[in-house]
C-alpha cells in the first residue's frame, strides 16, 4: 500500500543567509525523486518568529553560524548602499540575525548548514525522518549529486574587527555551534 504524505503540518524555518535556497533545491529534488508531491508552502523557508508558527506540528529550523549568515545576507542584497562593516552593525545585521537564532534555539527540530555541507545525504535522511517521509539511500544520493553546492564559509569576508564584534554578539548562543573553528 502506498503511503500518503500530509505535509501541511510542517515547516522549514530559516533566516536569510542560512543556506535555505540550496537546502530547498536539494530537499525538493529528493522529495520529487521519492514520488512525494509537496505543497510549495511546505518547502518555503520562512523568516517567521516562533510565535508565528505555533500551529505547525513539525518545525525544522536551519541553523548556520551567524557570522556566515550576515555576510551571505549582505552579498544577497540587490542594492548595497553600505559597507559590509556598516551592514554587520545595522538593525538588519548581526543583532537581528542573532535575535532570530535565539528565538528558535529551543526548537525541537534543528539542522545546521555546516552539517548539511559536510554530510548532505545524512542530513537529508534526517529531514525525511523528521517529517515522516521515506526515501531510499539511492534517491538521497541522486538528489545530492544533482544539487551539489560547496560554499562552506562566508565569514572570510569579515575584517578582524567585524569578526570580533560578531563573535561577541553571538556568545550566548555559541553552544549551538559546537564545531567553532576559530
């Protein structure tokens, strides 16, 4: 008997610069290859705050080191009328990025961009399990091979001063990033 999938009770939440576009591409490909039809709303990475998604039963939050997120978000801006340093310190920069992560820190479902990059297939398999979907290892491997993306760190664009500022701003959520390299 074919399993029916109901996904209107789940969402994937991310903040700009977290890697959500790549994740949407690879996750959508894996769903498609598995024969799972999805409601586009399910795979939209929303910038919601926790109180806006409380009616959803399965909420998965995509984490990324906020220093990388803020640099990525800066580069995605179509009209950059400020320097990276100014953006990092602006209302849309590090403070808001960290505030969003703090708000979701206790969410039951979390995946990290860093884990997605280092083991995309395993992270996708975990996502399928979290949402109650089924996919073979072959399907997951095929989805990964057709959606490969290797951009692990944007923080190299930060000056030492900006890097120190960002690190200070995120000190109370550093536990969410156990593989802190620097």
